[in-house]
C-alpha cells in the first residue's frame, strides 16, 4: 500500500523525502480520555515504514497514552476511552478482532525496565512461547539472536538461567528490548527507554536502534530533545495533549516550525 | 556542633519509652503461647506412645489410643482442603484479575467478608441443613468436610487475592503488551509469583479447620466408633471432638489423656503446616524479583 497522504493535511517540508513511502501507522483525529480528563486531543499524523519517529514533549503531554492506544491497551483500562482512528498497515485497529496478534506485531519498551521474574532465557523466550513455539532449538536460536541484537548477549550468555530481575538496570532494559524483539515486531515503541539507563548503555541501545531501523519501524518517545535529534528521522512535538508540530527532525531544530512553542521547547526555554 | 538540643533529648527519651513499651507488649504475647505449649508438653508427653497414637480407645475411652480420631482429623482436613482450595483460588483469581469494579463484584466481596464473620456453630447448623439433609450425604466425613470447607473459604480467598494483588501491575502490562491473553499472563507470571501467598492461606486454613469442633459435631464426627471409616460417606471420630469428650464427658478419665490428645492435635497441625512451609520456602528460594 503506497500512499502519499500527508498526516494532518499540513504541508510538510520536503527536504530528503522522495514523496513515495509506505505508511506504517496512520493516525487520524485521535483523542484519548481518562474519565473526564483529556490525555490527547485530535492528533493526526503518519508514521512511515522504516523510520524512527520521535515524539518529544514535557510530562503529561499524552505521549505514553498515545503508545497505549496503538497497542489497544485501553482494553485493560475501563477508564481509558479512545476516539478517532489508528490504522496499522492500513487496517483500522479498533476493528481488529484478534488484538493479540496486533500486539504481537508491536514491541513495547517501558521507561523503567520490567525484568519479569523469570530467567534471562525465559524472559526472551516468553513471547515466542506465548505464540505457541515449543521447539527448544528454535527457541535457543531466537533467544540468542534477540539478545545479540539488543547488545546483551556477551554479558549474559554464561548465565541465561539466572533471574532476569537480578541484572543491572541497564542490562534489564536491554533484556526488555530483547524481549520486545523476540516478538519479531514490525513496529517497536520505546517509551523514554533511557530514563533508568547510564549514558554508555544509552549510546549502545541507540546504535542498536539505528541498525534496527533497516528492518522495522520505530516510535521513540523521549523527553531528551537531543536524543530525538540524534535518532529520529521525523519528530512530533506533543504539548498538553495536542500535537503542535510534525516534521523532519532537523527542521524542528533549525526553526522551521509551525508553532512558536515547539521552538521554545527544543531550545530549552521550557519543559 | 553535635550536642543534643533540648528537642533532640526529648525525642530520644520518647523513643526509648515507646521502644520499651512496644517490646514489652510483644513479649507478653509470647507468654500465653509458651504457657499453653509448655503445659501440654509437660503433662501430655508421658501418655504419648506408639500405642497411644496407633490403637483404638478401649474401656470407655479411658485406656487405649486415639488412632481413629487422629485418622479422622487428617481425613476431614484433607477432604476440606480438596473442596475449598480449588474453589477459593479460582474465586480469588476471578476477583483479582477479571472482575470489573461494579456492584456485583462489590456484593461478592461483601459476602466473603460476611462469610468470614459467621460463627462456627451457625456453619454447623447450615452444614447440617445443606449437606447432611438436603444433599443427603448423611452425617459423614463428606458432609463435615464440606461444612469446614465453606467455613474456611474466606480465608483462602482473601489470602490468595492479597498475594495475587502483590504481583506488580507492571509485570502484567509487560505481558499484555506482548500479546498475551489475561489467562496466559495469569498462568505464566501472576500465579507462579503468588504461590507462596496462596500456601500461606492454606496453612491458615489447615490450622483453623483441624481444630474446629462445632461444625463437625452435627455433620460427621462422632463420640466413639468401633471401626475405622472406609469411605467419605462414613462417620468418623476427630481429635477436636475427642478432646472435648475426654475432657468433659467421660468419668474416671486419667488426667494426662486430655493433655496428650491436645498435644497430638497441635502436633498434627504443626506437621501439616511444616509441609506447606517447606514447600513455600522452596518456592520462595526459586522465585524472586
């Protein structure tokens, strides 16, 4: 499905765009409410295949809620109400009846590493097992591949059977990434993954992401503006539940923005 | 520069007072336990022997052993566990993991709390009406155990629910995000980490059930039985009732016998508990976060 539909109708700066790209995730008029509180209001944007899409913005901007809506996590929270449309590979996700298969195609990494109380091996093998994979040699291959891609293999290959929750914070976060990759996702969503990770590990993970971009699409929610600048092809700026700007990342930093508040934020004047 | 000011000194003085008071209260708690156990061990030990444990009572129960009662209590507890643990754990899983927060769930929670508050003699009469008469189990091990099971359900449900709730939500969310269903999440992540708490509930249940007298008096336990039960539809003797009988109902009872029976009852509960405590420690050593 090739489309040149441009997100919110606003003309995006052209720069290095070929004009033809596949839309991985199309978001139209997305609003999210928790009871009477509004978390996200009327957001429309497109996320393209094989790009790293950055989302920046201060706390309470609706960034995490945005990710939750994409993964249909509203199913587990009766308070959360999602309006508008999200299309994954062109399919309206609110009409997908087997939401489990949708979630399996989307890997999620949380701000704080969640090492499940399982061994390192079982942490990574969990998603394939949930999908019905029982073959031990097959699992071995998946576990090694994912740990390697998450730049963790060398550190844990001798203790695959020790508890994942006993690893250091940075290792656990890479374990979480390995776990997300074990789903063989088409889309990887990272929610402020570097919050509990040291700078060196952060750099290693960033390198991993740059490589992964060749195979999958990545949404990178971050409150480190410079991280978005380093990694993201395009970036959206969220503020108080609204998407104020979407565009080529570099344009946001060189001042080609449609909203003054975006410039103020990326230049560190607030937030 | 580190001298204590007036207010520092006063805080320290109060800290000492409270520390002493709280410690003294804790120590006073140990007193009754030590007293009971001490008395039982001292006065009961002399009658404990192989014959006491493994033969039937003779001569109007003043001689012989307590084997039918010992076996009866073990059977009653086991059948009660078989009935109440699966049911209680299932209910707790539903309440903790699935139930929406609505009036129906709140009603069930209220019912559970109320069930815990029902006096055991009322459970006894309810069991008599329900299991003995309505379901026609007669006065039998089955009827008595089911009565005990109903009585112990709230303990199992509450303990299981608490231990399920103590598994962090983040674990569940991580699993859901991977495309796991609620049940897959429960089976692979939540339950394995809640098992120790569930076993705590079982331990509490064993302790409570083994010692109960009223609920089994009308429903399955009897004063004296010349033979051992051969199925769950037979009546049985039980340690708790036997203790009541030898303490109050039989003339010319040697003084040491009731102490011996009580000691065996407590010992049995401790033994059953220690099995699940050992299992719990084994599991706790394996799982950690």
